C-alpha cells in the first residue's frame, strides 16, 4: 500500500528512478522549487511503504477570467509502478485542489501526440483534446515533426457547468507552439 502525500524539496534527491524515462520532461532544480514555493498544494508524490518514490505530479494555477485553470506541468510514474492506478489518483487530487482551492474553470495539460497510453488514461479521466500544438516539444532528431506535436487536453471543473472550456473537434484544431502561452 502506497501513500499520496505532498511533494517535499528533499524528494528532489530521490526521484531519479521516475525521471529517467523517455516520456518524462526533466526540469532544473530551481524550476521544481519554484513550483513547490508557489503551488505546494498542486504538487504531490506517490510513495511506496519502503520510502521509494513511485510517481509525482506538479501543477500550477494560471490564466485570467474564464481561462483561470489548473495546469498539469508534469505527471509521471516510474516504469516499474505503471498500470497500478497511481496516475489517476494523483490527477484526482490535482483536479480537486484546482476546483476547490483555486476555483478553476478547467484543468489542462499537454501530452505528446504519440503517447497513446497516456492519452487513453486522460480520456478515461474525462479529458478531451482541445487543440493540437505543432512542434510543442523539442526535436529528438528523428526527422518526424508529428511525434513532437502535443495535444492540449482539458477537463471542465464545477465552475464550467456549460463545458465552455472544451470543444468537440479539438483534434482538427491545429496551432503553432509560438501561439501557445
């Protein structure tokens, strides 16, 4: 049995088993510390009974007016702990805090278009594609631009009962990375 708890600065010294994965974007220590200082309630970690970190989520609150929302900056689970339901647990907590504490209209995230497992998980949690962002991720040198595109996925929260933050045809709406703030 694992526990879901707040991410602590000392966890940055213990999360290499999670970050050493092709799907995970790794940021600088100052980036993570900035999130922990500004949005500590949107940063959590799943921890095994032996103290090993299993996964984490980092989020923030941003936007203006009806675009005020929770944003998932990073959600990752170590490969050996995948398919145990940890991602949805961490997402549920981030969504709850985005809704109750920050009173956001929706939660959004960016996911690589070729990360089919993650997309399926997010769709199962109620997210839908809002738009496709061309060349959102830096090139891996493979020569294929499409694999580095991202889907901007969104899920409406309780402040958006009319579901204005989502659209039905999101996969056909294509924007450039430079147009995304």
